[in-house]
């Protein structure tokens, strides 16, 4: 088998076999196949695409390139949840305790975020004492004992994906749906889940800017899951505006607590109920979305979901009193109101611009080496559809002078992200579609 022949075959639009894809991935990871040949193959994939079967073979080859987590010792169906990312994406912090509270075990391995804010791990570390490092056995024992655990990714999971993504990033081949789908799904499969619910974001603040592209990515990932025997459901959700009102690590942790108390933002709660309902159905804990939703709402109303969060925090060395007394979470020493220059209705806001503003305050990382300020971030006071008077606060910046660069420039950036007009806008959409192995069901 010669690499150049496989590049030629893919360049001409022919599908590669499982053995051929495995040969490419193993050769690339071992260093036997050079960057320039894999770059040529990736460009051929970019233009010619891959079949569902090919994409599944690529996914499994990347999953097999490193450590694979065996979760078979955990009782019940293990359902993982993944989001393609966005601004103010707090869903995991809500869903882990909420879904565990209704009997679905959640074994969550998360990373630290680059970009707007930290990842789930960073957000949980805003709770005093919370530990994200555990041995494999203590991780499994905790899930069997309380139904949930969230730890940082350990070992060497999908080294092929890390290496291939870095190459795609510098060869203009990132925006290939088969390569994006296999990158995401290889990590989920290597992490040991039995089934998966995917939150695929679309809009100005998402990686997939259009609904058609988001649906195509969702279909590709559901096809992969189906091909490799993992039941997979994808929800297409909106990222034209930030989700919820908090952007920043401790701020988002506080908002997740409020949501579990029944006092969170309506959009965050609704999306969590949608995702959680599908996790319950895949986990065999509900036979319909209506039944699942009722159980999730009851878990919030009775306090069981919040109690599960306290149990999770306590099990991982954190201070559970911080869940009731959120003033124990990190708080920024300075706040600055961003005020509206005119009266009217918020028609839209540039979600990505607001996310970048949060990063400039210290809430996120521009590079892997960047320090993060857990207290920094933005609390939105107005979102699309809201009326605002001139001089009224649109958002509040939370910052420390030692971490934030030019706060006045950040404030101007946030102000410019708001589009305020005289007439009231139409109602937007939060969830656009549900994608399963049976097809796409649009909800708008």
C-alpha cells in the first residue's frame, strides 16, 4: 500500500476502505507518513467529501490511535453530551446533575477551553476546592455511587485527531464536514459512551454559521454513531446570541446554580430540558420526550437536581456550601456598566463579538498558555427582543485591572455588538431541528 496511491484515489472521488484509512492514520501518527502527504489527502477530502462508511472508518481509526476508556463497570446506559461550542454555553454544568438526578449515569470527561471562556473544567474549578483530576477507578466508583462525575481528560485520547487538527488548521482544510464530524466523534467514542446527544450550534456565534451547514454536520455525526453502533441524536440550537445571560467561568457557574434552583434564564433552561430529555430517552429512563421533560422539571422543582450538584461537588473535594452561598465563588473587584446610547428594542447582538470581549477581560484563553481569570466576564442585562432606554445598562463587565487589557475598548466593543432599533423584532428561534438516524425533523 502506497500513500500516494491513496491520495490519488481520493482525489479522483473514490471511497477508501477501512484498511486504507487505518494505514493512513497509523502511518501519520507513527511519523512514517509525512505532513505534506496527509495535507494532500485532507485537501482531497475537502473537495471530494467522504461517504458515511468512510467517515465512520476514519472516526474509529482516530479513536483507536490512543487510549480508549472502558466504562463497562458503570451500571446503566452511559449517555454523553457534546456541544460544538458557543458563547455562554453553560449546558453541561446544568445537565450533569440534572440528568443524574433522574437516574441516567453521566461520566463526563471535559477539557479546558480556548477562546471566549474556559471550558467546563475551568468553570467547575471556580468552586473552592473542586478537583478535576481522578484515577480511573475512583472516577468509575464515584459514578456508581452518586451517578455523576466530571473530570479533565486523562491519558492520550485520540492523538491522531490532535495531530490532524493542527495540520488542518494551517492547510485551509478545517471546514470539511467529514473531518469535523470524525474529529468530534472520535473523542466521544474513545471516551466510552454508549449513546450520545449532540448540541450543534448554528449562527453568528457558532462554528457552523448557517442552518444548512449545521444540519449537514449533525447528519454526518449521527451517521457515524449509527455506523459504529452508538445511538446518536443531534439538536440544532441557536447561537445568533449568547445562551443565557452569563459569559465567564464563575458567572456561568452561578447561572447554572440558579437554573437548577428554577430561577435561571428561560433559554438556558429550555435547551437543557430538550437535551436532557433526549439523554433520558437514550438512557432508557423515559419512553417519550413529554415524560422525560416532566421528570426533569420535577427534579428541579423538588430540589433533587440541586442536591445532586452538591453531592457531585462534595465528592470531588469542593465546598458544597458555595452552591447555596454563591458569594463564595470568585467575584471580580470591578464592574462597569455598558449603557445604551439610544432607546428602542434590541434586534440582534453579535454573539461572537461579545464572546471576544469576555476573553479580553480575562475570562478566556487566546493561547493554551494564557492565564484565566475565573471571576471575569460579562452579565447581559438586555438580549434580543428586550426594550431599552437610552442610558440604561445593556451589559455589566466584571473584571480585574490586572487581568483585563483596555476595559473602555472592551465596553465599546460590547456596545457596538448591540443592534437597537425603534420597532420591536419578531420572535427568534432557540431550537431549529432534531436529527436522528431516521432523518431531520425541523421545529421551525
